[in-house]
């Protein structure tokens, strides 16, 4: 590994003669396999040499964080190696990070045992039960878990035992968030997660019976005036204005096309792999987040062109098989938060009116457009990967013209 990082023969020999050369070499190879850039691996190699020197290591041994911090302070104050700049606090933090990661890789970092936070065990059992008993997807589990944990962290200011929780506590929490400006829909989602958690807690006799039933979601109007997604005209404007020549533009445009044309969820985009696109037969395979269903769609021409540009000019060369990966090393599948940032920031920059500003907004716009074009709710449900038409009936309530058309058909000849 050292031979590929340093051209100078004397530098390579210096590293080979240093103690723990093979242990450092193993870690550097690990970083390279993870997709860490060559300049970054070279910088880590340089620092590892000084880590071994300052900590006077001739062989690997268990090391505590206090010893690493002490060596990091010496490194930050070493004027001989920082003659070109003034050492700062980040210098010691960088030393600490590289040293601890290297020692962790070799299982030689000694960490002080820390007691888990209150309700940690209860949360782990709850998530395990939801996964095993109810078969919830990782995305749904993440949503329930983060919202339930948000409430439990608030609760730790009062109790460390669920048996002491009462209805007044949940009511006060919900009211506090309402006063903080949470929307009714956000409150309803939070209440749903809390009801699910306390339903399990009551079944395990961790808390008083009746808390689950007492958590009331705010009323959300069944028919709302404002659409939850942008109009199709706005979607077309978004697609048109994201056809830039920057790597970020190519990636954003490809994501927007998949959301708008195939109405994919964020989790479904994340799971797309290079193998899911069959260029020869011009198809794309989608693994739905719900019901474990797999669907195959024709690869629409404009979508295929957007994906090709992304693969050629934006996607980094790496071993990760996911279609969309991070732009910085180590390369790994893109996360849902990054997808929201890609779509939401651009939608807001264009002043697009919508309740949602993430990938789901484009999914909603696609479903609404299909309805306007005359597709039945059954066909839309199949296209979106839903089990029945109940889940897609929400799209119809925002399309007044389609509702009028459905209500004005003639029954002549039917009866």
C-alpha cells in the first residue's frame, strides 16, 4: 500500500523501517477498500507514523483515550512539524480521531464502560418486536423509533421508570409541541408513534394501562384546499431548470426523473442498484418498500438519458453497487436526508408551492397527474405499489375536475 501512496523511495523506506509498519499497512489497505480517496489515505499514513512515534509504540497494546489525548496535545504543540502554520484545536482532534480509529480497527482501543441512557433497553425491545412480530420495514422502524425516542428523551427530565408515566405527561408533551408551532400533521405522526410504543409497553406491563388510548391525534381536515405536492406544470419547470452541467445537477435531475415519472419513494431510490437497470431490454426493477413487492417498468427514454449522464459525469467510480452513492469518501449508499436536501432545496429555491418538499412531493404530483389523465384508482394503486385503492384515494380529493367527472357519469343502460 505504501508503494502506491508515495513516489519517493526514501519516504517509502522510512515507513518500512518504522515500528508497526504492517499494522499501519493493514489499516491503510482497509481505508482504500472502503473507497477513501488516495490523498486522504496518504494523509492518514503520515499521521500514523507520528502516532506510533509520539506514543512510543513498539507493539500493539491496549490503549485508553487519556493516553491518546496526551499524545495529541504533544502533537499539536510540536513546532518542528507545524512550522508552516499555527497549531489549532482541530490538530489534536484530528490526531485523536485517526489514532482511535486505527486502534479500534485492531481492537486495541480501551473505552470506559458507559451505562446506557434511560429507556434504552425498552426501546431496543420495542423495535425488535415491531420488526419480528409486525414485520415493519427498516424505514418504518426508523420513523417509529426516532419519534418514540424523541418523546422518551423529553421524559428523562422527569422519570427513569416507565411505570411512573401518566396521561398528564403525554398530554403536556403534545401541548408543548403544539405551542412550539408543530403542524397538525406532524403532531399526528408523533402521536401515532407514541401510541404504538405505549401499546407495546402496556402489553409488557412496563407502564399503566390506558396511556395508549389517551393519546389523541389532532384533527386533520379530510379535504384540504392546498395540494400536498406541486402541480405538474411546476414539476416540468423543476425538471427543466435542473438540467445543468454540474455533477450535482446530473444527480439531482436523475433523482427527479425517477420520482416524477415512476413515483418512487425515497427508500426505493436508495435501494436501487446498478443491476436493477437492464439497458439491453430497457427496463428498471424496483423493490417496493411495503409488502416486499418487486415491480419492473419500461425504462422511459428521458429517464434513461438522465441516468446515463449521471453515471458518466457525476457518479464516482467505486465498488458500491447502489445506483446513488455519496459524493465524498468513503462511498456508500445515499441516505434519505440527502435525498430530501436534493429535492427540497431546489423546490424552495424555485418558490414551488407544496406541502411536501421531499421526494414524496413528486410522488404525489405523479399520482395526481395520472388521475387527471384518466387512470383509474386501481391502476394508480398498482403503479405506486399499494395494496388497494384506499391508500391512493387521497390523491383524488385534490383534483376537483376529476371528481366532478367521476360524479357526473350517466347510469343509463347500467340498470
